[in-house]
């Protein structure tokens, strides 16, 4: 399945989402990469939450819901400057917030964390 803004919006509209966002924007290309990795069984670090609010891990959380992937929840504090909003208000941007160099670093970290080759990770993203 190819993840689109429309698929994400429909999912948000049709499902009760347990955790709430604390940021108003997300990057679609990041969600797509995480979704591909999660559907292939790549493991990730947990997301940070305070109560029912995400402190860190918004992209991982949405990708995990779309791929029915379980993520650990790590207690953390929410910044006093965080936006407390509904998922319907989050803007999913087409812009990729990660540079090619950052994507390479993240893929290397994912490969090491999962004890697999970097080639396997990069092949998943094709």
C-alpha cells in the first residue's frame, strides 16, 4: 500500500486514536519511509509520551497505526511550548524534512538496531 495524505486523513477520521499530537505539522515522506520499514518488521525505539500526549515520535506513531505495528511508550515530559491539538488539525506536508545525508544516517542506525545490512534497509525503501 502506498501511503498518501488522503489515506492518513481517512484513517484519522475513521479511527479513535488513543494518543494526541503536540505538533501541528508532519512530513509525508518520513511517514512513508517508516511505514515501509514497519510493514517489513523493522524494529524501532519507543515513542515518548506524557499521559495521552506524544512528546517525541509523531511520525513513528502514525506509521505504526497505519501498519498495525506495536511501539513501546516511554514516559516523558511535554514541553510547555508544545501545541495540544487534534489529529484533524495536523498538516501533513509533502516536503521531506530529512536530507539525503540524514536519511542515510537513520537507515544506518535502523540497520544496526535490527542487526541487518544497510542494503536490506535501502532495498525496503525502493
